[in-house]
C-alpha cells in the first residue's frame, strides 16, 4: 500500500523548530524523511533502527550491498558510529565539516550491519545545510541517508525530484528549495597513504591536497571492490546520454550538430545539455535545450546538471547530447556524473 507522502515547505536558512520537531519525531518512530542537504536531497532514517534502514533500500529499490552514508549533527557523535578517528581523518573533518566530504571510518559494532552492507567501515559526514543540521540536532541520533531518488536514477536536487521518484514510499519530504551545491559529497578513504578518493564530489582534490598532501583516485576496479554499490552506469536519466567531444566550444557544438542531424534523420528526438558558450555556437535548432550556464562557472554547472538531465527527460527526448567540462575543481565531479550517466545500459 502506498503511503501518504506529506510535503512540507521549510525555510532553507531558518527552518521552523516545529517542523523540525515533527520530522524528528517521525525519524524516531522509524519513518522515512527526505530532506535537503547542501549536496542533494537525502532519504533519511534513524541509523540505529535496522528496520527503518531496510525500508530505505526498499523505497529506493537499492541493492542491499550498496552502503549508506551516516549523517551526524556534530563531531562528538563520531564515536557513536566509529571506533577510531585517525589524525588524518580528524584534520579533514576539522577543515571540511560541516560540508560535502564523506570519510570512511572503522565501523562501530552498535551500528546495524544494514547501514554498511556488512563492511567493516562506515561512511560518515556532517552536512552543512541548516535544514539537515536542524533535523539531526532535533533527532539526537545519526541519520543514515542516501540520495532520495530511485537507485541509479539522476540524483534529486529539489523536492519535486523526490516526489517524482519516491511519492508513496516516504512519509515526509521537507521542501527547502533547490540544493546549493547540486552534486554529491566527495567520498574519501583516509586510512591508506596517500588517502583515496572513492567518489569525486563537492570537496575538490585540490582542497584535499592543500590539507593533507597528495591524494589519489581509486581505479575503477579497486573502487568497485572498496565501495561495492558503485556501478559504471549511475546518475542516469531515462534518455540515452551521448558525450560529444571537442577542444573548444565551437568544436563541441559542431559535434553536437552532427549527432543531432543524424538522430533527426533517423527519426529520434534529441535534447542538448551544454554550457552557454556551446549553445551560442550551435547551428541545429533542437526544441529541447538546457543551458548549464558559463563554461567556467563549475559551481553553477554542478548546481544545474541534474536539473538539466531531469528537465530533458521530462520532455521525453530519446537522446541527450552533452559534453564534459574543464577537468579541475568541481569539474572532476561533474565529469564523473556525466560519464556514469552516459555509460551504456547492460543489456
Ligand atoms: P549515496 O548516498 O546514494 O550518494 O551513496 C553513498 C555512496 O557512498 C555509496 O554508493 C558508496 O559508494 C559510498 N559508501 C558508503 N558507505 C561506504 C563504505 N562503508 N565503504 C565504501 N564506500 C561507501
Ligand atoms: Mg545516490
């Protein structure tokens, strides 16, 4: 039986204590609450309630071998979920928490195995969004929360996206407007030297290296072993995504035009998801275009990326033509999501 899903508007900077108390009461009763974080919307449950945590996997249709991130209100709560906080982990936490950095720590035995999919590490972060922090503080328990979308689909950056994917599967959605960063947290394993980035995200490699020296990216195979749920195809809209290459806006636009012509000739509908500079160079006039904003504004692009994918998906285009962005700073996380969205479906 589908649940009645209640959507409540909440001020993103100053959430009402009454609304947060109601949401916290629901979490403590074992219900699921979706809420905005600075990255994307999360689907939260009490991390110590195994039954509620299982419901997260069911609601998302997420495989049980893909572990969840545990969210905390403050750094003192680390000891509730982890047995160790190394000097490197503590330094990263002191610099980037609250914020979009997730650290792998040795798992505390009190945490239900469902949260970590049986792994001996737990992924932990303190989010910086006032609604997420307010909810965590009101609950007094850590909240396990993956992104509030159907597994494998484009991540949700607004409450409307959560409704699209999870209406009837979540009790309450706190609508705090669009999420400020728009892309997920960086997942770091701080235990080896150098520390390993398992997923690029909101905290950049440059920021991490300024804090602790060299870090490296996990190889794809290594990443799958360390982080079992991470699939090559993820963050994907229902449309096919094609990455069009070129070393200038003009060259990318020419590649998009070429693809567009071929698709149209084959009777397929296409949409374009591209930076403003590329749109200016396009010759083809496709009905469905989404402007990601200026090429150099990587934060703006990160913020609009998933909205763009969902907007074109909602227009029922069969193919989305897009391109990678400069490979530095947030561009690495944006390109990771684009590549995963473009990865072919396993037939
Ligand atoms: P999501 O919250 O949906 O953005 O996904 C969280 C991601 O964090 C998972 O897909 C894993 O890649 C990663 N993760 C969570 N817990 C662990 C863990 N204990 N070890 C390795 N990776 C983890
Ligand atoms: Mg996710």
